[in-house]
């Protein structure tokens, strides 16, 4: 029996060996076997949208060809050399004065009196942008800023249009809502604002936003809109592509009033021997933006000041005079022309102070376009909603 059992074990072993040799082998090593796809981890920050749609370009209104039978002397010619000014007149307490007659105004360009061609006190549609710094520096004020923005938007009247921008660094200047008269879309846009880290680029944001305001409906026939930009920021520019002088050179080509609400109290007040403190630099930039464009600067002590500031901006936008003058200097040399508006003082009563932009750039012969800018910086329309 032992021999028979041993023979059976030997036969079984031979069968196992034969079967293993006939089985096909796997040509791939164990390390080349497919790996399981890991489960993606959830991100802590909001997802970013894909590529923005192309920025729309305004088409110039074609000039109609008059019929051959039309008398050439009857053709109406528009003087494109006229310079238009939006002028605020205030007293020493910054309260608007709304009853100044045309003959009380005097316009000077480089110190030379200029002939006033058109004068108006009537209300005109306003196109304005609301650009909000949503970097970490405004974290504690953001909700109050949004509420103030809603107060301003709620004051919009028929014909007014607004667009919204949130900005952080140069690559995060986003149109949340493009120009629209629809208040519901604008409110939804404001509610979507959130704080995000980054190196604040105020100069870039103002440059691109003011340009967008300036170009909006500029080619429309009979355009008489008032254009403005409201900026809410701490005023500390950390990493802009453009320099200050590039910004102000561009603003001189545009008739856009800039109103700035500057939360500068939290900035460092300490200055060095040869440099200004961050707070001093921020205040200087904000004041210059307002002064050179005929706008206004506000420095709230606390968020409790925002409702009153919002109402003052609304009042300033509504109570202005529109003056057009025909410049006596016709040279198309691209030079800077200083502008000053004076107003006669009443025999009794409060002093009158006229405020408008400080100057303009003359057109340059052979150059009908705007100042070129590097293609690396643009105003995207990421997430923009259409009216």
C-alpha cells in the first residue's frame, strides 16, 4: 500500500508541473499593471470659470452719404473739436449749488479764456462702473461695502447703466456684470463678491475699468452721457503692471470722473527717512485720482460712514453742469492742456467752488486711436451676465 500511495503522489506532482508549463504567461511585469485612479481631493477655494468670451468691440456709427441733390450749404457739420466738461459747484461745506447761470462760468485752457459753446444743467444718463477691491485687506468691510454698492445702484434712473468689477492682482480683474440697467442682475453680481488673497493691483484695475467706461457707447449719435467710476479700496497698490504716470496719462484722454472710497486706517503709518508710509502713499494716490478727474475722495473712519458716503456720491453724480468749449489752440501735437473753470462769486452768500478735471491731452496729428497698451493686461469678462 505504501508503494501504491507513493506512486500516486508522484503522478499528481507530474500533472501539476505539466499544467503550469502549458498556462500562458503574462508579458507585463507586476509594476506595469494598471493603477487605480485616485479619487480627486476637494478644493478649498471656489472653482474658477473657463476662458472668458471675447471682449465686444464697439462699431463706429457709419456716416450717411448725403443725396446728390442736397444743397451742400444745408449739411449740418458737427464740431468734433469741442471739449466737454462735467462741473460740480459746491460751497465750503461741500454742498452742491444748483442755480449758477451760464454767464457766471469762465473756462481757461493753459490760462487762456475759452469760448463756451454749450451749457446745460439738465440731468443726463449716467454710465458708471463700481470696482471693488476684494483682497484680504477689505475682509471685515466687504459686507458693508456691498450694502453701500446696493444703495448707489438703487438710485439708478431710467437710462443709467452700471457695470461691476472685482479686483485683486493684475490677473484677477474680473467683470462680474457688464453694463446693464437691470438692477436685479447688478444686485446678484454684488452678492457674488468674495474675498481672495493676492497682491492688490489698484492702478491696473482703475486703468482698465476707466477705459471700459470711457469707450462704452462712445460712438453713439448724440451721446451726452456722464461717465464715472466708483472705486472702493484700501489704496495700497502692491503689484500693478502699469505705473502711476501711465495711468494718469491715460485718464487725461478720457472724460471719466473717479470717486474713491479709501479704507486707509489699517495701513502702516510709519514712514522711513527717504520714503512715505504705505498710508501716506495710498492717500496721495486716492486724492490724485479724484482731483485730476473732477471726482471726489472719501476716507471713512468706520463702516458706519458708508451709507452717508453712498448718498453723497449719488448727489454728486446728479448735480452737475455740462459745459462744452471750443479750444482756441488748434495744434494737434498731443500735448497736455491744463483746464481751469472759474465761477463768479455772489455779492452775498456762500462762496462758490467749481470742480472739474484738471486737463486733457490734445489730439495728435495722424493718431486717431487711443494710447496702445501691452497685450499682457486686459479686462476679462469672466462670469459676466448679460442684460
